C-alpha cells in the first residue's frame, strides 16, 4: 500500500521567522507523521532554520526548485548537493509556474530530474495541462509528453513522486472533478509502467486549489495518494486538517 503524502508548497511566501512560527504551531498539533509523509517546501531562505526545527519530528523538508549543475558560475542558482547537505529530501521539479512563467522547457526539466536523483533527492515531478489544452481535448497528450520528456531513458526502480496539477486549477479556486483527477492519475500510472518498474509504488498527488473542505474527494480516488497544496498550506491549522484527512483515508 502506498503511504499518503501531504505536501506544502509555500511558493514565495514566509520569512524565516514566519516559517519557524508555522513549524511551532503545526508541531504543537501532533501531525500524523507515522501514517502520512508530511513534507514542507519553503522558500530557500527558510530551509536552514526549518531543517533544525523539523529535525527528528518526522516532518520532511523539501525544496521548490534546483539547478541541474553541481557547482559553477550560475548566479542565483542552487544545486541538489547544497540542498541535500541542509537536510532536504524532496524537490519539486517542473511546476507549472516554472514552465509557464519562467520558461522552463521539457529538456531543462529532464536535466533537473537526473540531477536530483544523482544528489539523492526524490523529485516531485509536476505535470498538467492548461485550460486551452483541456478544452481542445489535448490534456492526456500533454501530460504523457511531459512525463516521457522528463523520465524517458531513466528506467529501473525510480524514487519518484508525480503531482498532477491542471494549470487552470492552480490558485484559481477551481478544481478538477474527482472523476477527472482519477482519470488523469490512472493515465499517469499507466504511462509510468512503460518507464519505471516502480509504477505501482509511485505516489501520485493532486494539486490545484486543494483545501480542507475538498481534499477528501481526491484522496478517495484509487490512484491519488495525497496532495500538493499551495495557498491552504500557509495556515498551520488548515495544513493540519489536510494531513489528518490523509490519515483518515489511509485507515480505510
């Protein structure tokens, strides 16, 4: 059985002190870390203090991005090795905001996946279609292309998490239906079977305006194993409720 994951993508929010206050508040509520993999993806500036605050708590630390080179003259970038040295274990690769706002190509994302794996980090690969692509009937083709471009040739027993995030649902208040989310998650798992021997063990998350009052319908889907949460994860009480929802689903 795949262990559920609840992941908090804070994006460009929270100072170091605000991050530490979140950790104090969240940990006070005793999150269900033995039943759920709880992961916080803070901005880079909060990674060091959070790595100390979360040490031995069972809450995992992630990074929102990384570069594919190990070192060198790459102003403003950070390597997988640097992140791993600070206790980071997961890294988001290919988020739609990186693809569509900052222009990351499939080729760049593939290099980052490879570099993350070589650094001992578990990539959280984000895939998803725009509203225009969905309305044109191209959602499945877009997601399959993104998966193949990022992972093809790696093979084997890949340590990997995939997050399906329809671009039109991120930060808009709109969500995919549970049926649509399950359909896309099943497509992803089926496609993974042609790439990695770990397809059935790979966790697939849903992301896109996930909140405590709608997360249960996604967690009930057969091929969805948790959520990558944006805005709702900034509130420790809301994120605790999300984590408890994942625990409840795991016990069914």
